[in-house]
């Protein structure tokens, strides 16, 4: 049986959500776990470079002030998105010294989202076109 | 007749039958007015873009009252979780594909359209999702389509516009803007070349159970002439969902 809503109920039912100019796209995950207001610069040595989906990762050993090494996991976009920004799967190798600028995890763990990296050969690459990360 | 002769006769008969096997009944195929084949990537406009090529703004979402409140509450909870830095999990976090209609707009991932006389195949790069649009066939009754991520799609040409009708999307596959939907959801797409290198897909979602009125929005894509689609196998997913339902990233010790 069809039910007719009273005008007031209709108003309550209306959820006008789309005031943006463009229909929003889907995303793999929110990047809210990263603190985008903070930037941490890591200067270290690559222990792994994983050219994988859904994300590429750089594993980095970063020497501290007193010689202690702290390990960081850095999340990048996906191969597809990075390639659109000029990346190649062979741009980073184990043992490379590089500088990564990241938005760190909010929970204090040693991880973050890449914003910019300076490679061994001096090239500076971002994390994909128009985004902080993949998907 | 010896056994050897009998076998020879049988083989000859089989070969003859194979040679004369009827070909598929030829059907008159309406020539496609345009070829949508190629790789396309979501178009977001931006600096220097021709505003006349932008898709029209999306229409409003009007849910039935019994769905509006839970949806509103969930969105509010999601917003609050994001503000806390503890975003709530979605299916995609676990590498579960998007399905229709969300797969048609995933960040800046390209999609490939392969057009043949009887079928148009759409492959999206994110999660390597595949849709098949069967041309010039009647749509199946919804109740006869096994619910899935891509449902059953049929297409026909209306002038220069490809009209695609899709039913049979599984209820657990969230719709546009993470909306719920019923088994009665129907997605109608009107796909056309806005220019030779610009594709518009006007999507209408109708669901008499969940929606007060159909939702209409348009996606735009630009052609990527020399792009080669890349594989996407979700093999190294370090995101996980903690005991509170929040998404976390797994870091390594060394």
C-alpha cells in the first residue's frame, strides 16, 4: 500500500547532501588517521620498497641523535596513481638513502603518509596527482 | 564390420558433423553510432578547464523517512570518527570491490571501455572490476538476477547516447554516497561523448523502497589516448580495523 507522507514528514525525510559541484568519488579509506597538519622529515636508509596494491610502501631506517635507529613505515599511493605522477617501480631500491616528508600517524606509531620524497638521484616526487594518497 | 572400420566410420561422421556445424544464427546488428572504446579517467575540471564541459551538479538525495534517520546518524558518526582521527571501516578497507554504481568513480583511477557489436565491457583499474553490458537484449526481471556487485546490464543506443539499464545489485554493496538500497534498485545510465575526448555518464538511481525520488548525478571522464591499464591486485593491504571499528595502518618493527 502506498503511503503518502505529510508535507512536514517529507521535509524531515529530505536529506539534501549534494551541494558540491561534482559528484563525489569513492575512496579506499579515509586519511584521517594521518595528521595532515603535521609534517615530519625522515632522513634514512631504505630497507624495503614494496610496489604493491592497494598501496606502495617505503620501509625506512632512520638514525636518531644518539645513534639509535628507529624504523618507519611510509604509505604512498597505489602504483597506478604514482605512475601518473611520474613514479617508476624501480625508483627506490633497498639501501638507498632518501629524505621523506610525511604526515605522521595520529596514534604516535612510527608510520605516516608520504607527502614528498627526495630520491637518491636528487629527484623530488610527490604522492600522486591531486591527493595525499591512493584511492 | 570390423571394429577398426566402425571406428573409422564414426570418426568420419563426427568430422563431417563438425565441419557442417551450424554457425551462430546471424542477426542484424544495428551499427553503433559512436565508438566509446578507449581508456577514460575521471575528469575534475580545474584550472584552465572549459566550464561548459563540466557535468551538471548532482541532484539531491531524498530518502524515505525510515532510511533517512539511520543514514543521517551513520554519516554523523563517520564525520565524528574522522574528526577524532579514527575513521570507520568500509568494505573497501578490506579490499572488497566497490561494485555498482560506486566503481564508476574511484578517485582518479582510469577505466577501459571495450566496445563490440554485442557487448560493451567496462574495466576499472581500481580493484580490476569488470562490467558487461549486453547490447540489444531485453532486461531480466529483477527477481531472476542473482544479486551481485555488478548485476545484469543491458544497453541500447538512443541516437548517440548509450542507455544502460542495470538491476540485481546485492544489498550489501553500498550505493552512491554509501547509501543503502533495496533489491529493487535500478540504475539507468545515459552515456555519451560530450566531445570526442570527453565522456559523460548521467546516472539515475531509482529505488522505490529506499528513495523518495530518483537520484541523478553525472560523471565526466577525459580520454587517455596512450594509457595502458595496469593491474590491481590487493595483495598488500596494511589497513585493518581495530576493536573499536576504526581503520588503522599496520606499521612494521623493522
